[in-house]
C-alpha cells in the first residue's frame, strides 16, 4: 500500500493569479493611458512637434521666434517661450487632455471639456494632428503595457 500526497499550494497560487488577470489588465490599461498621455504632452510642449514628428510652424510671414509677430508679442509679455510652438498659453487645454474612464480592456485619451476640444481642433487644423499618438508613441505605449502587465506576475 502507498499514500499519494498532493501539494495544493501551487495550484491555489495559480488560481489566485488567474483571478487577478482581469484586474491586472484594467490597471495596465489605465497606467498605459496615463503614460501615453504624458508622452504626447511632452512631445508637444517640450519639442514642439505634431504627431507626424514635424515641427509646428506658423504660416505668418512676420514672426517672433516660432510664432506670428502678434501672438509672439503677447507671449513675450506673459513671459512665455517663443522658440517653439507648444500649444500652451494658459495651460488649461493641456490640463484638460486626460485619459477617460477605463472600460474593461480599453480606454481613450481626450479632452474633458468641449472648449478645450474646440481649441485643440483649431490648433490641429493649423499645425497638423498633435493629440494622436505617433508611431513611436504607439510602440512605447505597447511596450509599457506589456511591461506593466507582466510586472503583476513576477
């Protein structure tokens, strides 16, 4: 006669991990939305680039720095930089650009107010898409998501 002993601890651990997958996905999606939002804001504010990686430029012939002469003067009076177009005057539009509520396995990033969306739309007509992810940002967001998700199971 013999006795079979089955160790249940590893199986219980696996079940707990499986139950936590949905929570881990939701948290990873939320963190990735925050990460990608910050990536877009950094590209626009720090480098003055649109989503295609192109420098945003005014169509005005008379300029102060990167801005039209009239807007450049206003920015200088407010002690704002004029070297690059950063789509930031009061900061309200950029603060309003936020991840929306995550629903399961997806979320979006956009403007919380109609006014900020209107201003952003006007700026994108003038300077090209700025508030969509570039190809490089998509790659970074995907890598970040995988890394974040995998981090829950190490």
